[in-house]
């Protein structure tokens, strides 16, 4: 009887290797569960901290898709409120990203350099041009940004100029900056009872 009792005591002892294996397995399950929660968190992928400043949401999305840090540099300050319930953030390489929930499906867009300067002189998002609806793009011999109320085109020949209203419609109908008239050489002006604007290859009148 004592021998049987000793045998039972020996078989009931825990096996160290098996215990460690169970603990490791349980730990892996917990780690996997935590990681899945982090991946699913809606803000985890949207916000980044660059040189101690947060770049987040739609602005971060547009910033990353269009070149991110290597193209635009680090943020020079936090995201701020713009007019009309919009948001903007400025970056080191002379560029800002503007966003408004009701403009272009809530997509943020980049505007910078001489185009941004001309847009700001016209009142920026508070003015007749409103918010940008495209990033800057190549257009003929220049570069352009489209805005809610018109286009700002920069070229070596004419600098940064606004095209809008009836003249914009006629200009776009002939291909815009890459079409018949080419880039604008100056702003809109009045001549008699009409408005006119000079382009590289001619003048557009309205009406």
C-alpha cells in the first residue's frame, strides 16, 4: 500500500516543460488579441508624429499619398482651424494642406509656392476662390491648382495668375493652359464694356 501511494504522488507532480509550454501558448494568444485590437483601432493608422508634431486624419492621408516627409518636409506647426469650418497644416517645404468636409468629398489638397501666395492675396479660402480641389499639377508650360471658384496657374512667362468666371470657361473649352491659348500672362481687366485676359497665344474676352 505505501508503494502505491508513492507511485500516485509521483505521477501527480506537474511536468515543468509542459507547464512552460502552456504558459507560452496562453501568452501568445493574449498578445495576438491585443495586436488585433491595435490594428482595428480607427486612429492608429491615421495619426503620425513627425519631429514631435502630430499629422493626422485626412491631412495625413493626403500628405503621405503625395510624397510625405521626403517631398514636403516636416510640419512647422500643429493642424489648425481655417475659415468655414475647414482645417489646414503647413509643412517645411513651402506648402500647406487644406481640408474641408464638404469640399471634394472631404479630401485634403496641397497648395504651395507662388500659387499659394497668389491664392492668399485673393483671400485664400475666405475669398472667391475658396478651398483647393486638386493638388498642384503640370498644365502646359506651367503649374496649376484648381479651386472651388477658379484656377491659379504659375509659369515662367506670366508668374502666378488667377483665371475665373466666364473667361475661365472659354479658356478651358480650348484646353486651358495646355490648349490653344496657353498659360495666362496677367490678370483679368476691363476693356470698354467687356472683360479680357491675356494669355501666351492670345486674349480671351467676356462676354
